[in-house]
């Protein structure tokens, strides 16, 4: 019986096959590389603002995909020293990387004697406002004539009001404040921290973690509080479900932040 014929590839044929296989393999590697998105994670800071005996700045933290997870202000330890005897305002520009949040700028208001209601918030404290309007729009929030009063009194529609919140005082450069009647300090407990919303001319314009100086001086660590939310949002962008107050012992700074951000 004759043996079946044998096919012997020439060196030239083997080289060609290997070359083709290499090209295919390289193509697969590049295709996989192209499918991996760049890592956009990190914490990004805005410019420094002098605050009392120290300084502070706004910041945003992004995840790998570039979505914001935290928007806050970072106060160095010295910023709680040499605080003025009179009320003061500190304005913060947000970093460019915060553009997908709903917020335009932040303001810390120092209230050395507190503010109404008496016996509730009349202790030295900070109002940390995160505004969904720009500085020019905020500066147009004034008290005085009937037209301005009407804008202050114009309330957002019910679906936009956070669950359980009630109207409080109206303030120039801020707007109409909304508070939670069920907050511990409203039930007789000493004021430590709370969350306030603000509106102007029918739209919610800020979210405000508010905390006493005495509480902040305890240097809380990752104190996370759930926020009561509305069912609808007038302003698009990432907005919080929690707020966090934290003292970073390594950086020696206080961080007050909107956290648990969700795209609305």
C-alpha cells in the first residue's frame, strides 16, 4: 500500500503564516487597548480663599469614569482660628471638573452669634452654601421693594420641595430658607449640624450643610447624614443624597461636602 502524499511547507510559506498571525495578534491588542477608557479619577481643587487665620478651597472628587462623587470645601486647620467678631462671607470658585454637577459656586457664611430662630441656631456656626446659580445672580437677590419681595415669596411647586421641609426666613444674597421641622435641634436638642435648602423666585437654588463651631472643633471623622429629597429637580446635573463632615488628620483640614451624588 502506498503512503498518502506529504505536504511540506516551504520556509517562505511558514514565514508568511507567522507574519499574518502576528498582525492579527497586534490588531487584537490595539483593539483591546482602544476599548479601555482612560482613568479620570481624582480630587481636583479650585483656587484658595483666605479664611480667618487660614485658607480654604472648593474641591470635587471624580470616579474612574469622570463622574463626580463628592463636591465640597476643604478648610485648613488654621481657618478656624482668628475668626472675626462680625459676620463674614467667604466665596469659592469651583474647579472646572465640577461642571457636571448642578452647582456654580460655594459660599461659607460665618455667623458668630448665630441667627434666628432664637434658642435654636443662635450659637456660633457656619452656613456652607452650594449655589446652583452664579455669583451675579446671587448678588441680585435683595430685599426692599415689592417686586423683590414677590420673588422671595415665590415658592417652588410641591414636587420640587424636599420631603417634609418647611419655609423659614428670607435673606438677601441667599434666598428663602427651608428647614426640616423634624431635625433634632428643632425638637430641643443642642444644635450640632443640619441641612437647609434655599429657593428664590420659584426655584431651589442652594443646598446648605450648616454646623456649629463647637461641633466642627470636635474634628468629626466621616460623619455622613442622609438628606431628605424632592421628587423632581428643576436644575439638571449631579446632586447629593447625603452630606459628609470630616476632619482629615493627615492633611489637617476639615472637609464639608455634598456626597452620594446622583445625576438628576
